C-alpha cells in the first residue's frame, strides 16, 4: 500500500468556490455553537433553557383536529402496502389547512410558529412519516419558505394564498449528476432576448411531492452568466413533465419523482431572490427548513421508547421480563436518555427560530445531524428488543392475531433521514467550515498555498495580535466548581462542557497549524471536532433543561435530572474517545487502504456470491429523459402514466 493523499482537483476547487460564494458569511446574531467552536462557552445563550410558551387555544384546536384526522383517515399500514395515499388523505389535509401551517395568517395560512409546526411533525413521526415529508417538502423547504425569505411582495401575494389553500409545492435541486455538490448543476435557464423571461431546460431527480405538486422552486444555471438562480415554476406550464415516480425502501406513500423541463418559459417575475444567488436561496431555505427532521425523528424515537418499555415488561424469557436482563435494561436506559436529549435539542432549535436575535444555522445543522443519526440507533435497538416480531411486517403480525407494531417500517422510514436535506457527511463539512471560520479569517493567508510570501508576511501582525490573547485565554477559563453550583448534581458535567470546549478550540487550532492548507481535506479530524461540539452542545442543553424544569417546579424534574445525568455520563465517554482519536488514529493508513480498495487491489475478496454483473462504468448515473425519450416531449404525465411508469 502506498501512502496517498488526495490532491484537490479543478472540479473540487470549483465546487468549493461556488459553495463558498453562496455561504452566509456574516454573523450578526447570537449562536451558541459558533462561540463554542472558539472555546467560548456562553451559558447565557442556553440558560435558562427556553420552555414553550403556553399553548394557544387556536393551536390546541388544530392539533386535536389533526390528530383525530390521523386516527380516522390515515392508515399507515395500508399506505405502506399500496405505496400511495388513498383518495381523501391529501384532500383531508387540504381541508384542515395543513398545507398552510407555516404560512402567515395574512396570506390565508394558519400562521403556526416553528415550535407548533414541529409538534405536528412529531405527531406524524410516530404515525405516517411519508406525510411528514410531504407536508415539510411542501412548506418547510418548498415554495412558502423561500418565498417568505426571498420573495417580492407581488410573488408572496400571488403564491402564498394558493399554497395556503392547498397547492402542493416542491423544492427541486437534485439532478442525476448533482447530489451533495451543486457545482455541476446542468439544468439551464436561458434569458430571452427581450429579457422578459428565461427558457428552462433540464431534469430534476428524487423530488419529493413532484407527482402532485402544482408549484416548484427550481434551481437552474443562468446560461448567460453561468451562475445558479432559483425560479418559481408552475407544473401546469407547457414543457414540464413528470418522467417517473420513484419508489424507496421506506416512506412508501410519499409521492416522489423525476421532473423534466423542455423549453419551459419562466417569466422574469418568477425569479426568486437575486439572479445568480440561487444556491444561497437553497442554503438559507434549508437552515430552518431542515428543522422538520429533528422533530419527526424525535416523535419516532419517543414511540420506540413506548414500544420497548411495554414489550420488555410483558415479554418473559428465562424466567423474567426481558427488560430485567441487564443487556436490555441498559438499552432501555440509554434509549430514554437519548430521547430526552433528542427532544431537548429539537425543542431548543425550534424555540430559537421563534425568538428574535438568534442565528440558527449551526444549531439546525447539529439538530438535523444528531437526531437523524441517533434515531437510527434507537430504532435498531427497538428492533432488537422486539426480536423476531421487530422484523415481522405489521400485516403479518395482525394476520396471526398480534398487535400490528411496525418496527420494520420504522427502520425503513428512518434510514433516509441521514441522506436527504443535507447528508450527514455534508452536515459535518458545513459545520466544520464554520468551526475554522475565525481562524481562516485571521490566519487564512498564512495557510493558503495560493498566497504569496508577501501576503503571508503582511498577515503576520494581525495573526500575532489575535492569537496572543486568544490562545492563552483558551487555557485560563474557570471550569471548576462552584461556578455552576446552581446546577446541583449536574454542575460537574457543565464544568466538563466548559473545559472541553476550550480543549476543542485548542485542538482545532493545533489541527490548523499541523495540516495548514490540507486541513479541509482532513475529514476524519474535522468530523471528530464537529462530533465533540455536538455532544457538548447536547449535554449542555440536557443540563439546562433539567435545571429549568426543576426551577419551574415541574413534576418530571427529578426524572429529567436522572436522564440528563445518564446522558452526560455516556456523552463524556464518547467525547473522551473522540479527543483521544484526534491525535492517535489510523486515519492515514485507513485512507490508503480505502484508495487501494477503489483501485481494485482487494477485489479478490469479492469472489463467492453471485456477481453484480456490472462494471463500474456501467454504474454511472444516466438521465431519465435519455432513457425514456420515446415517450415524446412536452406532455404532462397523467396519473395513469405515472402509475404505469412505476
Ligand atoms: C426520499 C428522498 C427524497 C428526496 N427529496 C428531495 C427533494 O425534495 N428535493 C431535492 O432537490 N432533492 C431531494 N432528494 C435528494 C437528496 O437531497 C440527495 O439524495 C442528497 O442530497 C444526497 O445526494 P446523492 O444521493 O446524490 O448522494 P451523493 O452526493 O452522490 O453522495 C453519496 C455519499 O457520499 C457522501 N459525500 C458526498 N460528497 C462528499 C464529500 N465532499 N465528503 C464526504 N462525503 C461526501 C454523501 O454524504 C453520501 O453519503 C431526495 C432524496 C431521497 C432519497
């Protein structure tokens, strides 16, 4: 094995430049995580932990109606079996006003705040998760959200009432060649000679809601400038076509499809945000938009806990309820602590969106990454505790007279949450970029291989001035008792968070000195830093929440403290391992072996099972329209076409 280190390719440089150009660089509002990365533990930003405001009667009424509708009209097992929504489900949601939950009342919506909307997502997380994705794709990342953030008054007036009345919308970024990396976006928008419109051509893949959507937000490259812009597109327009309905391992009812655009005329008034700033529209939309997933996964995890608690107390093996056997009791304890932590994170992030003066982008990314990763383990443990019944389908369980508890459906639904709305790796990269941001601002010139010696020398005074105070202060914080005495039994864990945040900031600094220009390629190092930050953040939230509940005289305060204790103990072990692995690891060796695997050096190991029967070249993605060209252009697919295509 040769020691190899990937060199940045031109394509990679271009991708990074595009993302960098669309990055929000300014930080005008508070962010706990932004400061934590620099070793500033700003307790005042999370303490007192924000508790929800008393529930508004209008919301309570909607919540109860929605819940009743789910109970009577939405059968998740039937939907999973037929892979579609029966007549009545979508119409019922429209009648309830559910497509306008996040739309202000002045435009005919329900005007729910983020916390209220997340409560609906949590409800669906324990019932029919495809509907959660449908509603979220329609209004948390679909048209209403970018419209509220970037739309003109005329656009809002035209489209928000339509969305509130039930026009389903979708957010179309992904293409066959474009997943996590938007730089290769191939859908084009060509400005017409009179400047009054754009002509859209291209194809979008895996678009949630596509087969039902009336309205789309489409990211396309302006062929005159080469820059990416966002457009409002109506699916009824000439040239928009659903090419295929996609099917997935889970979320089987959720309508998802491939859309093509052939010479679609988009009026200039439908440009969303500035021309050339489409990637920024997409990234900013996703900031709060991705907060649905922490709530959906939170609801799912809570249901897992209920299933495990009840099942483990009645299922007896070897003379005891299975929950009494230590292996299972430990799973139950960890699950309860994790659910408490997931909820603390999701509630905090939602509350911060609703309060002014807080920049949510890092916290939302952390909530998305952390909750979607944790829920996978929670569901996996649930399947283990349910044993064979966990693996059995609900229909089969019901047919032989047992309660239809759908753990296998949960597992199938949960997996994709780590892939869409920012894959876990991309969330890590996004957070890592912000973790080193201040260092790059101050000392970027010194580590940038493209900067000349003169620029490096010019930067030196600024670098010395900053680090002369910053670095010693990362050693000198006060992280010992009694600073946090008001937190009682949890104070020592808060001390740990304070000390560890400074240690993490120092480690980030050392990483920068050691790897310099190569730091952005040291993903194992950077991802560990992000994981440490996320663990510290969640620990701190569990502690402040438990404290707040105690201060409020909540009857669950004692239990909350116990769960926070357990979570912190577990988390500290994970953090200590992460710190150790920062400097003692097999990263370089492993990377070399990985590259060897790619080069085929270990292909001998693959002999035995049936061959895949494909070369790597034959696995390259292809455009759906190219494959299905014989259908003829320009016609919108009917429901029948969609059904036969699938
Ligand atoms: C059910 C479903 C619904 C969806 N809904 C929508 C929608 O409504 N609208 C829309 O636009 N898209 C949608 N998508 C697409 C989704 O957003 C993408 O799947 C996602 O962005 C990942 O892209 P990809 O699958 O092409 O993976 P790729 O980008 O090919 O990545 C493959 C793997 O490599 C990792 N990876 C990629 N780059 C790096 C890197 N630089 N460093 C480390 N790891 C890396 C990724 O994290 C991933 O694990 C949906 C997808 C699914 C499955």
